[in-house]
C-alpha cells in the first residue's frame, strides 16, 4: 500500500491545484469524507476543534456540512484562521449560523465538550512537530478522559505525520480520516497507537499524481502475495536454494539454530550451519534436516575462513552473526567473511552488527548485504541517533539496505525508500526473534535471489505468524512462532 511523507503529500496537493483543481474543492472533498464517517455514527451533538491552518479549514468545512445536515454542532477555535482557505470556510460556516467558541473561555469549552457525542480534532494536521501549547494540551487531556467518540482529521494533533513521534497530551482518536494517501506517521509508534481505525478518503486525488510523487509503502497482503516464490510441482530440494548460517559461540549456542529454523520454515531447500561445537550440537539435536559443520574452537576466528570456500560453492544466502560473540578474533572473522565472497547475499544480525560498527566501510563496498538492527544496535552504529530521518540518511550514506526492527519495523534501501511492516504483536518481544527473522530473510533470498523483496516477505511472515499463533502472546517464543509460518502460507493461498 502506497503511503506518503507529509512533504510529499503537500507536493501532491500543489501539483493537483496547479493542474486546475481549486484548493477549496480539495478541502470540500476531504471534509465530505470526514462527514460521511461521522454520519455513520448517527449522532446528534458534535464539537469540532479547529486550528488556524488548512487542517482547521477542513474542520470548519466539516462543521458546515454537519450544520446543514441538522446536527447540533459548535466549533472551538483553538487558533485564529490564518490561511486563505481556512478563513474562507470559517466565514462560510459562520454565515450559515454556525457558532464558534474561543479556546480561552475554558469553562465554557469544557462544559460544551462534556455534552458532546463526538469530538472532531482539526487543529494541526500532518505538519505538526515540537510540543503542543499548554492551552491546547489541556483541552486534549480533558477530551481524552471523556466517554465520547474522538475522531481526528488527517492525523491526531500532536502526532508527527513523518515518523509517528508524539507531543505530550496529544489527541487520542478512536478513528482517523486522512486524505489522498495515509502518511508514514500513521503507522509508526508511538503515534500509531493514537490514530485508532484508519480511513483514507481519496476523492479528488488522481492516483497517477500520487504514485509519481509518493514512494513509501506499507506491506499488505497484496504486496506479499506477489512476492511469494512459486513452487512448481516438479521441484526438488535444489530448486529452492540453500542457506548458510554462520555464528554461535560457547555461550550463545541456540541463536544459529533459530536462524536455521527460520530458513527452513520460509521454504528454503537446504540449510547449512558453520558454528562452534556447542551450537552444532544444539542444531543436530533439534533440527536434523540441517547440515551442521563445526569450527575449530569455542568461537569463530579468522582462520575459519579457510574452510568456507568449499561450503560456499553450495550456498545462495548467508546469515552472519547470531550468537557469534564479541571476541576480537570473532569480529575480525566476520569483517573478513563479509568481504571474501562478494557474489553471495548476506544477512547480518546480532554480533555481526557489532562487528560492522567497527568498520562501516564494509557496507558501502557491497551491494549484497542487508543489516537488521534493533534500536540499540543501530544507535551503536550511528553515533546514538535512531530517529527515522537519521536512519534513512544512514542507509543512503552507507549505500546499504537495512531493517530497523521494532513494533513497526522499517525497511530502508540504499536510495532512501522505506517500507513499513505493521504485522506482529508482543509475542515477538522475546530473545531469539531477531535470529528467526535473519534466517527467514536468507531463506526467502535463497529462493528469489533478491534481498529487499525477501526482507519484505520475512518481516510480514514473522509478524503475521505471531498474530496467527495459537499460543498466547506472553507465552510465545521464536521457535513456536516459526511453526506458525505454515498458517501464513495457507492464509495467503486462500486469499
């Protein structure tokens, strides 16, 4: 599903207007989509909170439509109208007998809100950043405590349309109606939690214009269905590629097993592992289908590279890092490995990321590496900066593709295009989930040959498997979630 950054949506608006569609008509269409949602509730008493910009203009237009439909409606003016379209619609609403209450009259405003069936937030919109002013924040705090339907126009005020960051006391909506395209901030936490159910009104927004400007995407069933590797009936194990998992140490023995499990469950035909003895034993005891090679010592060292060329002849994709530890020699081994086989696809996670933080230049020298850090790992690699803008800049600057893992994971390619995954639940908030993801990416890559598409598949699959699992969220685990991959495949086949 295509979505947009706020600045891209503003460019879309500008382009449509330059092509002859009046801005007031766009505002009318947007307000009508909000009005239709409100009317479905069949309520009689509404309050619209209006700002001074075009989001406020949408609010005044919604108020006018409600007034004309016989709904008892009043506007609370949080800011004086400042844009041309906001002024025009505020005037039109007033000329039809619409009532406006000024926010400074606090007692009257709270009494008015207490009697409402629905409160509509049209104060800021997607361009918001920074902190809410105290007067507005107090109103939102009051509304959020009321037993009332709360609906946001475009995005809840206080939520960034860019990255989902929030101001204290932002509006908490049960439903959000946005226009043209949903925005990236709708799908990223913590803002995602404040948006409620999402509705996208697209009237007046030509698809060809939006597609030519907006690049970000949110993974959905349609996207995933197109990416799943086909399985011809006359296939054999070599048809579906091979994965090598390299990692493990005398302390972290289970991580390579979970990566190998992810590779198998994603449809890979052959899985090999190269680990110290402890991890090899875990793999042999729990995943007999895998071919487990042993390294020479308790952790990986540069000399281990010498035995890998013969193994690599059979391999399509490689997972590097799970459980490898942070010994100096293990770091040297990982950096050397990533540069020794330039024709292979690499998925780097866990201690592999720690090794890379010592020499990021390895990333820019290879187009066949994807990294999968969580916030803490990425902070180490990027001088402590973990915001979305810094993440995009990191991927472009290092010419690499990465997944920033979280409740809404974000994939960014080396050109700066982002893809957001929204599947998953707290069952994934367990040790081992990252290992499972890295193996799943490599498993799909062994079948498709494409890391970015495989990363999209893997993020969706692991999240959806957690949602479909019969195990409760607190009791779930990475190995149990892997067993639910079958449910995801079957669900997509049915769709």
